[in-house]
C-alpha cells in the first residue's frame, strides 16, 4: 500500500456535485493498493498513520499525532499512486490492484483506521469520479509505502 498524507486545515471530496466527506484540521490521505497488499500492510500502516507526529506542539515543533490533536481524517482511493512512468509518456498502472482485490482491502483499511483513530473518518467512494479540495497546512506532505518499511 502506498499513501500520501497531507496535513490540512480543511479538506473535502465532492462526487456528482455533492460533498461526500469533509473535515476540518487533520489529515487528507490518498491511498493506493497493490495486488500483493494484505491485512499485515493495513495493520502496520494504520498504526503508523495515527501515531505519526506531524502536528505542532506548544513550541511549534511537529511532536503531536492526529490522536493527540483530536484531528479528523479524509481518505480517498487513488490507484494512480502506483503509476509507472519508466517507459514512454503514458503512465502504466499495472502495479495497482484490480477492483476485486482493492475494494475489500480499501474497506478494511477504512475500518481499521477508524478503529485505530478511535472515531469515524470521512471518505470518498472507491472508483468514483471525485473532486478533492484541501488546504495543505505547512505545507506538510508525507509519503509512506508499506513495501519500504525500513
């Protein structure tokens, strides 16, 4: 699994002209799933996300987690995170998992992330045409790939 995490002051996802999810301060997370991903990737990644210290403490140092600041999370599926641009100019998405694999893993990711955060998260809809809006705070953007844990 690969995620792009952005610390935001607010974020939302719109589908067919309607807001499907919106948050205030917290994290906007784009998640891409590979065919080799499984529950061990999800468990490791969600624990990493909720404990990632990217929020400022009283001294302006990034020393607090999303749980520490009681922040919100918006999750959007993003198969293009696995784009390969090695050959030519048209990206290949061969590493991205097919829907029959990625949809159940995406649903499990949301469920486990909700559990680990201790409150509901906001989401896009898998495979939908979405318009994502956000205000990146900092800017702070972190990329995590479960295939590169070390």
